[in-house]
C-alpha cells in the first residue's frame, strides 16, 4: 500500500470527479447526475441538491484537474488555499462502517468544501510522500482522462473510463503481427 486507505479512496474520487469531464463529455449535467456520482463515491453529509451546488462542484473539478498536473510548488499553494478556504480542522472520525479516518470539515459544510478538503488532505499525503508522479494523464493518444497509478511497480498508464488499455494492447499486437 502506498497511502493510507482513506487517502487512496479520496484520490480515486478526485480522479473519478475529474474524469466526469474527460474527452469532451460532460457526465455531471444534472443534480441527479451529481447525486449518482456522490452515492457511487460514498460522499455523505448535508446537501442543497440545487444548481448552485452542481456549479460549485464543476468549479472544484476544474481546479482539481489543473492541480492534478501541477508541479509540486503550485500544488502546495493550491492545497493550502483549498484547506484555508474551507477552514479545515483535521480530526479523526469513525462512522458508517469506516474505520478511523480524517475529516477536516463538518458534515454540514457545503458539499464543494467537503469535497475540496477531502481532496486537499489526500494531496497533502501525495506531496509529502513525493509521489506526485503517480498522478498521470491516460497514455492513449485520443484520451485526456486522468490516471491514478497506485501499482507497486508504477506501471499503470491507461485510464479506467473506457477501453484505452485494451485498444493500445490490441494495436501493439497487430503491429507486431504485421511486422512478422
């Protein structure tokens, strides 16, 4: 394991959120889409279930997408700003079947604040561990989705949004066959 379990979960959620706008396809167009995404990612806490909340998540997604590819110094500035804006106060919590993990906002905080703080806390671990090179963009030429490489040998190169790895492997196989 590279990171604590809650850090890995938060990083996967960040990648999933960023990838809701990958390849020019918007997957969070309605509040219902956001509801489905949050349920799939296990987000809890208060919600307003309105267009303003959806818009705030869209803004956060854009910021996290920029942060995903940022250099260390820029990432540190962004993470510190996200934590300060949410008035983060890290505390250990245990709830809903989860073992001890960090929360830095209250369940009543606005959704985008809770999401940004969770992302920032996970990115703190990434930055401190000097593991930012695990945050990648899909190696497929026709894909701009992000990739979180948590493999032991740092070998993950393709996203989970489609069949990018399969297409690349088939193309490589066909190229080898054509060459022989």
